[in-house]
C-alpha cells in the first residue's frame, strides 16, 4: 500500500490528506502482511537524516514491511504555501542524490560524515538500523540521465510516472545504459509503472466510475481517457497485459474512486487472475 506525500490534492485542496509517514506507523500496527511505503517522499520536505530515522522507525514498527520511496517533488504551489524553496529541477535532483547517499550511509555505517552542496553531517550515529538489509528504496521519476542515474546507483525499484508511461520501453533502455555506466546489474531493479485504474462491472457502472474519477483524481491526471486504464474488467486486463509486454514488471495502482470496496473486489477477482505476470 502506497500513500502520497502532499499537503493537498492538486485542484482539490478541500480533500483530506494525512501526513503519510505518521499514517504508515498506524497502518503498520493495524496490519500484518501489507508492505507499506510512500510513493514518493518529497526530498525537500524532510532532511535526509530525519527521513532515514522516520523510515527505520516505521520498519521496526512494521517488523520489516516498509519501503522508502523518494523523489524531488513537483507541485510548486504547495512548496510555496508551506514555506519550502522550490529550487530549479537541477538543484532538486542534486539534493536528492545527496540525500540518497546519506540515507544509505546511515542505514549501513556506524557513523556518517558528509559534506555536500546541500547537506552536512558530522559524526552522525544511527541506531537502530532498519530491520531489512537493505531497506528497499524506490525512486520515482523519468529524467533519462540524472534521475535514471540515481535509480541505477541507489534503487531496488524504479517507478515510472503516468505521464512518461508511453515511453517506458525506451526509458528502460536508458536505465540499462545508466546501470552499465555504474556497473550495476539491471535485473536487480524492479520496473514499476504508476497507473490509474477506472473500472466498472459493466458499461453503465464504468460510466459512473469515470465521472467520479474526474472529481477525485482528475487533478493529478491530465487526460483520464488517454492516460488511465479504463473500462470493464476484460478491457482493464487487456490494457494491463499490454503494459506488461512493453516492460512493466509491477504496477503502482491508484483507483479512480480511491479504492472503493466494489472496485477493489472487482480488480482482485476479475483482473489479477488474468494478468500475464503476477503483481
């Protein structure tokens, strides 16, 4: 289960959004099997030392079920509203790279010293270490050189965001090239595709779900019909199988109705068993 790291929903500021890592700690106590993470933690919202401590704490509460998702952040209005500097993308990528270096050091070394352009640590002790070794890192983003270079260096999973999903095959080729540059086996990195699913048991039900999706996730998706996986179960199966064939290994799914029970049951019983590769 992935949560989002936003102060409000784009184009729907009245919607309730909880601080995700606090919510994950609660979910860790309320569940036994679900793996939990934030897709993705905005690097600018927390210093790397704090985020490492938060993630490791949640990993202990969950007995090793947490995954650390990280990205640069993109929603400029929430940066400004909450007093964060929305730096140019190059600076945000540079800061993300430093954070990943620091977090991996904190997770594995007795003490961390680091002098970078954005962060400095001196004799930083970090105990307890995460339950998992390594605690899996997911990086979300589609920059072909810098972002995929960070994936090659640091991640166990790469999540391709919805707007870039149509370019997934060529992006995977670029990721393999970045892996070659750093001596990383690309098969160690799971390819995940972010996808919105709008599903109904029949055409009438789908049309109702489509109207609801426009209100709930329309602010995050430029064109639901073009970017989302839409339709009855058979149509959703065909679309997802086509995405698996072009390189996706997993899907990070956001449902157009935000996961109402009937949609979850329909997806679990009519879609998952028909996928060519198990999620």
